[in-house]
C-alpha cells in the first residue's frame, strides 16, 4: 500500500509549502481548550458598566477610569457579559448610544497560576464591538480594532508585579464606525441650531441590521506552559482508501527550539489510528471515515481528535509538557465550472442566511438560542448557512463541525458603498481582518468557502483592484478553499466577479424590484442566471432572496407582507432553481432564517421581517414550504438513513 500513498503525501507537502510562504498573520489564536496542561476560568456574568456620556465621549480617558474600580469614579450599572448593552435597560439614550462604554470586574485568579512562573496566564475576549482597549490593574495590556473576532493578551507579568492585589480587568469599547472600519459608516454632525441641540450627531451605516454593541462573546482566562503549542494548521485529503492529515504546529516560548512534538490521532471511540513526530508531518489513516454534510451521508460530521503533545526540559531537568487537542474532519472541497464538490461528490447548498440576533441579548452569545437554532435548521432540512454579515462565535462553528452543517464564512465587509472606503487604509484593515478570520477558522471542516464582503459597490472603478487584492490575499492565506463575495450588482459592471471562484448573487424580485409583480420572477430570474453564467462560466449560488412577512397577516389573492405572498415568492424562485440546478446553480440560501432587529426607519416596522421564523423562532407559512422543498432535495441527492426520509405528505403545513 506504499505506492498509492506517495501522490497524496506529495500533494499535502506542496499544500503546506504554500502555507509556509504566506506567513500566518495572527498565529496563536487557538480556541481555549482544557487539558492536563491547560486550565480555563470563565469570566461571564455581571460586570460593572458605564457609558461615557460626555460631549466628546472621552471623559473616561481624561479621568483615567481604568486606574480604579469603575464604581469609584461614578455611578455604574450591572451589565451581563456576553450581551449587547442596547436592550438591557429602559434608557433610550443607551439603546442608541455611540461612543465609549466601560466595563470592569475583579476576578479571583488561582494563586498557583500567579506563583508558578512556568505558567502563562492569558486574557481572551471572544469579541467586542468595535474598538477595544483592555487594562489589568490599571496597566494597558492590549487593544483591538474590529468586532466579531477574538483578541487576547498574556497578563501573568502584570499579576506577578503585585501578587497580593486582586485582578481588576477594565475594558473600554467604542462602537463608532468610520469609512475605514468593517463594516464602514460615518458620523454626521447636524449643526442647525434651530433643529438640533449643540453637538448633535448620528451614526450613519450602510447595512440593514441594528448596530448592537458591547462585549458580545465570552471573556476567559486560560493558562499554558511558558513553552507551548501556539498554532496548528491542518489540511486533509484522501485517495485509494487512504486518508491523510497534513499538520503544521507552531511552538512559542523561550525553549521552543528544544521542544519535541508527538501527534496522535484518535477516532470517535478513542482508538488510536495514527501517530507522527515533529512540528510538521502527515498522519495516514487507513479506510478513513470522511466528514460529510448533514443529509448527504448517513454519518455526517465525523471528527477525529488530533492531540499534540509538546515536551521540553525544564531548568531543573524536569520534563515540562503542553497538550492541545484539535478536532479534525477529513474532507476535500473543489469547484468546477458547474459544480461545488465535497469529497468529490456534487454538493447543493439548501440552507439559510442568519444573524446573531435575539430579544434582549442583541448579538450576545446565548447557548439556549444556539441549540434551538440548530434544531430548527435540522427540522427544516437545511444543510448550510452563510455567516451573514460577519464571523459568528467560534462555538457555533464547533457545532457545525459536529452536526455536519456547511458554512460560508463571511467577513464583516458589509456595506462598502462609499468610494472613500476603497482607499489604502480600508484595504489594509480588510486584509488584517481576513488574516484574523482565516487564522481563527482555517481548521473547521464545516467551513467550505470564504466570503470577503456582502453587496459592496462592486461597480465602482476602485472595486476591481481592491477585491482582486483581498481575494488574492485570502487565497494565499488558505489555498484549500474557494473564495467569493456576495453581489447584487449588474453582471456586466461587477469589477470583482472575475476574481471569485463561485458567483453569489442576491436578488429580491417582486419585492424591491417590481413590488407585487409575482409574474415577472421566472423571466427575470432566468435572465439573471443566464447573464451571470454566460459571462463568467462559474457556478452560482442564489445567496439571498425572500419577502417580508407580518406574522399572521393573510390575504387571498396574496399581497405583499402577507404569509401567502412570501410562499408564492419562494415557490416562484424554486421553479427556476429546479431548472438551473441541473446545470450550474449550486445553491439557494433563503433570506432570512429569522426576523431580526434593524435601525428605526419608515421601511422597517420593528425590524426586518423576511424571516421564515419570527424573532422568537416560531414558524411562518414559508417555513413549511421551505421544509417540504429541502427534505425533497435531500431525499433526491443524499445518502440518508431511513429515519430521515420523510414523505412529502408529512411536511406540508396544516
């Protein structure tokens, strides 16, 4: 069996040579996991909170609020973490607040962590919107530009500077958006003294969801040894009954050059299936169980566990050890001119677009909501979703890995509509964000494609070079996955489409265009597909479509905003999808999974109502229509166990 292995090993070695060329920008952001050498302390719960309501929003820095407990510098509120702060209180000023807000909390750090100088103590914030500065006991330890992605700092040195002092963590967060942030926005000052008070301003944005802010994901302390596993990159392939996992382990710390590494792969029952030594190598797996999407195989979401064991000699000759275990799925992704292939089999995206959004919590991570959403997606027969329009919590991607839900992983590049947002400063930040995103999510088998933006002004002259650069950068960071962005531009004027691997198109026929005209959907959708494919010869995903629905509003004949109208829009689109998925359409993602909050305006009545579920996760009529369709497609194309094969008669709404 040695001969067939060589081409596979060569392919993976070449793949990792490519990864070496593009030095990973933000290595060292492994998701915190406990092991015999690592501990975690969750800091979620109630924090002290204050919004800086001063005219320049800068009083907290001028008075150095970080030097003392926040409660000693003025009044504070209880604020849950993780959560958006906007909907927690009854204060309308806080709901729409723009500027700096301050959090602090004193935590008890185990004395052993502080006393043992062989232990690194790391403070990690899952995400905060959008610019953050962090202090520990009055010492600035890190800052981070951008929401939706984690950042961290090693704080052991600060704690050991005064071991008797409590660990006081202060985090200042600013949600102001500018033309150079992702997403972009701009502050507009309204200076007419007859209409607005002095200093009055508004935050203008170019996206259709509420600008929730705060500490949205978990805050943790975790430990590692001083010499530790800093980063892991894996790539997988299979051929001739043999699977291969190529790995590259980065070691950091003072003794990193003397470290020895052993890598062990185990299956779901804990049986060892492969071992290797050294920082780079290939784990060969006989008769591998592949990672398959939900409803594509009778055993979806299969994961191996890859344990990295690092050993290094201590100062007294003792052996110091670090262990980190990474779940790994063996699967491949390829794109042809007409197909999207997972494990060399045609894959059709029948899924949803989502938002991290819920009552009271806003964008705050909430386990009950996450589990409910996964249950609803599986009930629906959805096999995929796009992280519209920003990276989701890492815990959600872990769920996708385990359940076989395929992910299009999108950056926060939504609403790039102003020509000033295509400048060098914006480009540099966009490249940095893609580096952070790829570094964080590169090892998830559920992530099959990167999306660098949603509905940018891709017809503008600077867009071509801008997106050519961002897409090339993303492909250099990860040459194993296709890259796209989501467009609603005219096919002939889109400057970025030549550089993507898959065309993702948003269109709202009979809604924003020809409202109420259901009879034009078929012709216009056919034209859309033929024009895009005719010009670019690339597979197409209908990345958004849908219609707003006021729950419980009925009309016959169907009219806009009624449940019947949404059903008719869906069915009209589906007729065309069924024709084109036999040719080059490889997916359909409904907009949206659930209703979500937006900024106030005359076009939105308490949020966007295009969900097939309400914001409280109750189904509208469109959910049953989509469920019937998705299970029918799954039964046609998947390899399903008998208990998942629903006859269509069981799927219809009452």
